[in-house]
C-alpha cells in the first residue's frame, strides 16, 4: 500500500487549497469530503500540508535506520 | 476589463487597516485588481517593480532560482500579504520570483499612486515601517538559526531520538512537529533535512527519512552544539 498524506475530516474546512496546489492529483472531493487517493505519483512534496490553513492535512515522515 | 477592488478587502491589507472608511474609499480608487491563472508568473526574480501587489486570494509561491536552475521556495504567501514591497520601496530588482500555485487574485497600486497615498495618509507610511521592522526581526532570528547551526543540531537530535531501532519503523513526525520541537519554522526544518541529505547523512525517500550513517549523524549533532 502506498503511504499517502493524512486528512483529518473534522479539522478540514473544505477550502480546497490542497487540491489546487497538488501536482499529482492525489487530492479530490468525494461526497463533500476532501479525500486523498492512493497514487505513486505523490512524491511527498508536502506543499499540501504547508498550505492547509487548519492543519487538517499532514505529511508525517517515518524516521528509520538504514539496514546495514 | 480591469476589476475593481472592494474596500472591505483593502482594509484587511496590513498597510491600510485602521484607515477611516472615507480614507479607504480614496485609496481604493488607486487600486486595480487582476486574476492570475494557476502556474502563471506574477513577476520574475530580478525584475524591477512598477506596482505594489497584495494577495487577495489564493496561494503564491515566492522563490529564488540558483545559477544551476535549482528552485528554493522562500515562502508561500497567504491572502492579504504584500508580495513585492522590497523592490517597490528600494527601487531595486525583485529578490524573488512569484508564481501562482492556485487561481489567484492580486490587488495592485502603481508606484506613483502609492507615493501620493503615502503623502496624503502618513499613517500608512508608519504601517509600512512597522511591517518592515517586524520582517527584519524575523530575518535576524532566521539568520541566527542558520548561521549558528543550532537548528541543524536540534533537527539531528530529533531524528536520532525518534528513529526506529532497526527492528521496526520509528515515530512519524511532520515537518511542523519537528519545527515545534526544534523551536524554529517549518521551512527551516525542510532546509535542514535537505542539507543533511546533501551531506549524505540521511536520505529522503518519499515519506521516509532514512538515517544512512548514524555515527556521522551523531557527530554532526555534536559539532553543531
């Protein structure tokens, strides 16, 4: 499963900025809710997180040690 | 057809908040408004400014381009922020380029009209000075962060503390959370991560920060302290 940015629907105010800035089309509106769809086109640029005015959309990083 | 700005919107721009309604109406006559399509450039880095622009709606990327063509985002402008006051007030070339990241509406005033407004309403000039003072303070703090490398050291410590121990993934942190922990801005964390990647200490693999050389990273934290 491809890891994708996370959306908290309770914090989302449907401003739509994330959809406008997303270059890979991973963010859409489904039944009046902002939804992130799984796509390998998402390169984790995190600009959607940067523009979100409410902090509803986040791009958490997983920090791991490289296997030797 | 040139669009006309609303005076309610004008009162939300930092230079003009606090002006009486009658004064706002006078200032409003000097403004023009235009729409910009997503992806379109509003002005280029290095261009002189003919008008002062405020962002009415949408998101604008302010960025620099290196000699090698690499783009560095300086900031993302939000509604009601001014886009190009530096080159308007010092008559120099724009230090950044501005590109619409969404459909954008900008409100502008030509420099000669702005001069007339400043003469007629000195309180606007005071607001301009306050705005520059606040921004200068922020820049000094940013320079301190970047120059003394305290932030890179703090970011490294955060990575080491939150990395998985090799048997499984560690905690997940957003850049905003790392910034809050490091006592800095999100953009500084992003640049710190890029700098660490360029040094070969970590690798940014989409949603993963991979610590490539833990010992070297620990040394980097110590040298930055």
